[in-house]
């Protein structure tokens, strides 16, 4: 909460203090020069007169209190209390497809990507997100949607399903709990449709490009593509053909390459060439903690492309000040009628 015109409030309070000081001084002056009335001592002993004096004192005190409240309420109202928030409305037209290679060498990085996006969901305002995973074949976990409860739930469940670190996957411990195996099987179901093949990267990327809808609308479209490019099989598309299909649909491509375990430098060079030839961006890292900073960079780049300068939106909250001012004025009128 902020007070937009705080200086108006300060002036009103200063004026109230000055008025109170003048009134107080005048009352002291009157006390020093009382008007004497002969033979009036007996009036203090009349019960009705004593009650009237007490009531008059109470009314005066109430008038002073309500007048102070009125000044404070008017100060709040004129000071214009408001809340501020930063909005980037252009991001409401942004579509993001998470395109993840879920072969065994990618589990650690996929887990980080899914967990990071799950944490970011609360900050989304209109963006649509989809999740597609692939190995030898592809599966769309959920299509483009702005149902953020569904998005967060699916991302967290997916991250948990393929997180094998706590079970010593890299150490070769294969004795997994039954519930863990069930979660994993349900999540990757549909991605092992071709026997003896794995990580068919070009076909997986081409499938992700098909997820975007509303082609006639002017929207920002991005694919976050995570793979080590270790293809084990015969893809329908080459990697160059797949990235070309992405570019033809005016989709921005952001590729995350964690490093190869078997294929060597050729995997990286092919992925880098195919990505950058279509004006995409490739991030190379063997540290899964680098993914949050990569996602932040993606948002920054898209903000620049869209001209999405953040703006401060101010919302006034006059209800409290107006209500107190109105009630104070009513109280002053009622007490004024009563004291006449």
C-alpha cells in the first residue's frame, strides 16, 4: 500500500493542529474572562441542570473526537491510498511447449526443468504451457493450457516420477520401490513405442512443433528443447529438417544440451548447428542448476522481442477513507442537532 498524495494528508493534519491550537487558546481566554451572573450558585444543585451539564460535556468531547476522526479520514481519502503491482500484459499471448527427451541419460535435467517450471506457475498471467515428452516415440502429457492448477500438478508429478537421484540411479542401484516404478511407468507411457530404439531426437522435436494451435493468432511461440542428442534408432526427420519445421511455424527454439555420455562432440556440434541455423539459442551446461537462469534469460529475451516493458499498475482503495469521512460527517450533524 502506498499513499499517492501524502503531502495533502500532511497539510490537512497541519491545518487540523492549527485549528485545534487556536480553539484551545480561545477557550483558555474565555476562562480568564468569565461572565458573572448573580444568585446562580443554586443551579449546580438542580439534578436536571447537573445532568444537562454532564451531557453537554459528553457531547462536546464526542464532537471533538468525531471532528478529529473526520480530519484523519479526509486526510486518508485525499492522500489517495493505493496498491501497486508490476504487470507485463504482453506475456498473456505467450505459448511455451516444454519438449523433453526422457531417455535415461536425461532424467536428472528433466527433473530440474519440470520442478523449476512448477515453481514459476504462480507468476504466470495468461501464458499457456504444454508438456511433450519423447524417447523412441512422443507423448503430449498435457496440451497448451492456462489451467495453472493442472499445469503445476502435472509438472510436479512428472518431476517426482523421473527423479531417481535419491535411489542411487547413477550408482547402479536398481532396487527401486514398487510405487516409484509405477509412477515412472505411468509418466513415460507412450514414449517407448518402437522396440530397440531410444532418444529419436529429430522426430521428438517435430512432434513438439505440432502442439501449437491458434495459428491465425499473433502469439509468441517458444519450444524449450532439452536433449543430449544421443540418437539410437532411425528417425523419420533429420535434425536439420526438424528445426526447419520449427522455424517455418515461426516458433522460437531454445535448446538445452547437458552433455553427451557416449556420442562425443559430434552430438553437440550437430545440435548447435541445427539450432543456430534457424536463429535459435543453445545453452550448454552439465549443471542442472543452470536451468533456472536459462529460463530467466528466455523470459528476458522474449520481453525484448515483444517490447514487453513492465508497467506499474496502481489501484486506488478509497473505501475506508470514504466510509470514515461519511460516518464522521453524519456524527457531527447528529451531535450538532443534539447540542442545540
